[in-house]
C-alpha cells in the first residue's frame, strides 16, 4: 500500500465523520467489571478510538443464550449500568448520547458519542411494556432478534453455519415494531432471517438499518444480504454496515493480497472486505453503506468459557486499523466522496434523522 493512500485516509478520518454502527462494548465492559476490572474503555479502547478519529460508536446490548431466559433482563440492565459507570471517569472524551441534541453537543465538544442498541429483544421475554424501560435508560436502536428464535421473530443461522431457517415476525414482533417506531427507536435487521426480513419490509413505516451485514453475492452466508434485501434497505432510506468478521466476509478471492507492510493473509482478508464494500455501494448506492464492524475479539476474550479458547475472526485487530481499510478502498479506486459517506457520513446522517 502506497504511503500516499495511508496519509489520505488518515486525513479523511480527521476531517470527516467516522462511525462504527455495531460494537459489543457494553457486554464486554460488563463481563470485565464482573471480573474486577475498572476503567475498561479507557485502558483497552479509548486510544484505538482516538487513533481512528472515531466520532460515533453504537454499543450493542447483547445477551448470550446461556443467560436466557432467566437472566436476560438482569444482564441487559447490568450491561447498560456497567458501561455508563465505566465511562464516568472519561466523560470529557466519550459519553452516552440519548438524543439528537446530546449527539450534536458531543460532536461539537470533540467527544465520542456512544449510542445504545439492543441486539435482540430477548431481555424483554414476552413483556413488550419493558421496551419503554430500555428507552428511558437511553436505548435508541434495537433488532427484534439475534440469530435465534424468540417471542418476536426468528433469527437467521449463526455465522459459520449455512442453512435457511423458516419463520417470520410473530404478532408480538409486529406490535414491537410499531411500538419502537412510536417511541422513536430505530430498527436493525441484521441477524433476522429471510422470511422475517420480508415481514419487516411489509410492516416498517420508517427507514431501518442492517448495522452489521455483508453481501450474499460476494459470500453466501445467511447472515449477509441478498441483492433484493440490499436494495430494500436503501429504498427505505436505511444504511448497511460493513461487517469485519472473517466468517461473514468469506475466504479471500484471487489468492494473496498486496498490502504493502500488511501480512499477505491480512491484506487478502481486507481486500475481500473491500469487495463487499464495493458491491454494497454498487447495489445500495453511495448514500446507504457505512461501517458496522462487529469486532468480537474483546468480548470473546472477556467471556467465561469451559475451555480456554477465544474466537479470532476479526479482520481488523482494533478500531485503530480503520484507516488501513479506508486507504485500501481509496487505493482500489473508490471516489473520495463515496469513502467519506462510508466511513461515517451516511450513518451520522441516519442517526441525526432518527434521534429526537
């Protein structure tokens, strides 16, 4: 990779909005604080966020299947509390934003704004009245389900699996969708199965996101979006977030990459990620694609396991490597105005429109 593209990418990150629309930060902070750690964000992540010139980060609230159903609500509430407490000492640099006004204030003060989103309504059980509770705690986005079935919808298969799972939105799911729109929470269709996606399109009255999904035509994972789904998100004014999980990007095409100082294998994986970005832009348009990297290594390492193993499927080691991907997109010929939308402009516009 030529130095000129790296410097160009770093300049764009400094001068333009930078957004990651999906990161399991709250879940990781909760697990690490349970183990006795403090200042998790400051010690483990803040420098990487600053290296990327990150402006907005969406933290998911994700509850593992091992905690459902009994502990789902407790874990979700615990994650929100843990994240807010952990950010307290560094609130002059990074903070939770719950409204358009708070988002704009954080941006104006050069602080990173964290938005909260439920990755599945599993913590509600089948009690839809709890949705207002999470809204009052600052949650502004949600998906109906993760890659499993709950009272609201059926998820697609997990990353690494390759099977169609039937089942759409339940009546309660359709009611939840309407309630979310009424409250002013934005909708996320990543992890929803194909039948449920169709139901969402039929029922949704507002734009929605696929915060961390790639393109099926580049790699046929059921966690990725088919062409008609990509077009449906865009036609409704939504944004698709590029996912940096190797299981969803798929094996690199065309052998080893050419990434300059990057190891061949990593360069090839990043080139595969670029192919997803380019394809999504070609189908959705330049205004409807962003970054939703879903970097999972930190949460995986923090989660107690029976065996000492961690998942290591993140193509980017941390957010500080975001500019490497940006540089590769520029080097491959993506126009600057397209790149500025991809690295954050498109998602920031969406959040400004959706937050009240």
